[in-house]
C-alpha cells in the first residue's frame, strides 16, 4: 500500500507541475519588476486603495511619457498602505515624486 501511495503522490506532483508550467503568467511578479526597474517610489494610499482621480492622473503621467506603468509590491508600514511604482531612470522617478508627493524607496 505504501508504494501505491508514493506512486499517487508522485503522479499528483507531476500533473501539478505540468499545470503550473502551462498557465500563462499575465503579469510579472512585483519582485522581478523591482529588480528590473530599480528606481522605486512609494506612494501612500487610503484605506480603500488608490482613488479613481489619482489613478487617472498617474495613468496620464505614464501615458504622456510613453511608458508603461510598473507596479512593485504593496507594503504595509505602521498601519499605512504604500503602493510602489517602479521606473528605469531616476529623472522619471523624481518627476513622479514631484507630481504625486511620493518618496524614494531605498533598498
């Protein structure tokens, strides 16, 4: 009976791995984005997340510069939620801070 249980467990793991590989990933993981786009800005958001007006202004910021929005981790510090926005260059990150009052995240 032990050999049968072992076989069933191996079979289940095989099919789970195959299913995991077959699933397309729609978005890159936040950690991968933060590694690829090292200039990170943390923006404090309200209890219910990003408000619609601010979200639209942030989208306009990215669209006007012809860049895709890159989101990093969502972080909770001392009861406050922060969204991380990731940029490839420091100048764009600083422009984002000037417009939206975020702060640079230092690793």
